[in-house]
C-alpha cells in the first residue's frame, strides 16, 4: 500500500476563499483522523471517523470547517471562508484500530494570505 | 479527563549521550501509549507502542520506552544519541473504548556533536 495520501502538499489561497484538503486512507483502515499542526497549539485533533461516520468533531474550531467521508477511500476537509489564522499544516491519518497506532500522510501546508 | 503531557519542549544532548524524553498520561481506563517522531517537513512516524503485556517496549532506531502504571508514565529513552535522532517527538494516548488518538505538545530533540 502507498500509505496515507494527502493532496495538495501545499496550498496558498487568499482570505475568504474556499479551501478543500483531500485524503486517501490506507485500504482496510476503519478509522480516519484529521489533525492540524501549528507552532502555537501543537497537534490538534479536529475530527475522526469510524467506518465513514463522524464520531467526534469537538475539535473542529468553528462552523467554517467541515469534513466528509463519502466512502472508505476518500475524505475531505473544507474551510469556507478561509482566514489567515487557518494557516497550518493539516494531517490526515488512518488506522485499523486504536491498538495499532495511526499512520500519517505527509500533510498539507496551508497558507492563507 | 484523558490527556497526555510531555515535560520539556526542548531537550539538548551531546552525540553519544543518553536520551530521555518524558511523557505522563491521565486516564480512567487502561491506555494504549505511543511515541511518534517527526522530521522536518514530514508526517509523523510511529516509533513504538504499548498496548498490553511487557511494559518495556522496543522500537525503531534503538529507542525504547517503559510503561509505569504507578507513575502514569511512558518515558522514551535511547542509550546513545546520534545526530540523525534530531527531530520532534510526540507522545500519544488512545483507549480501547474510543480509539481516539490524543497527542502531547511534542519535544524537540537537538543533538550536538
């Protein structure tokens, strides 16, 4: 398996624009996590899914953020409208279960200007 | 509340010296514990994990960690640091009843020649 695949690797957008980050988890992994990493706040869990169903979205910062998992092989994280304070590295990770540990993608570095 | 705390945001050691990175957790149920490493501009890579059984676990690159329930700790050690060990290290905790993976704030390890 190629691992967790995220796209794009880098995204630069203007404030107010819609941004969509994409993730393809490892095949067979039932859990998918979205994290945000910043210098100030470290690695924050935004939302996670089990079998395509959102289980806990308490980390989503505000209504501008939304995440979907329409099928087992694809998830999106959308920010609309984007703001400069959303600039961060966004990671997607997947796992077959908590005992195994999560496998991370390379991340998407988002810059909102 | 379930959480994980890493003491020391920065640790500096000389090449060949002992590496000790500290991690404590708070949990009302038995935890699964993990250490991850992140190199610059990379995703997180699993170093080692504890789920059940032997409390001393060995991971990649010569690292090991010991689960001490009485101290609620899972410290990461390596007998002899190498320049290539310079990176950021994250402790993480998960639980059998949620599979939610929570990270500490990270410790940046510097290795001096």
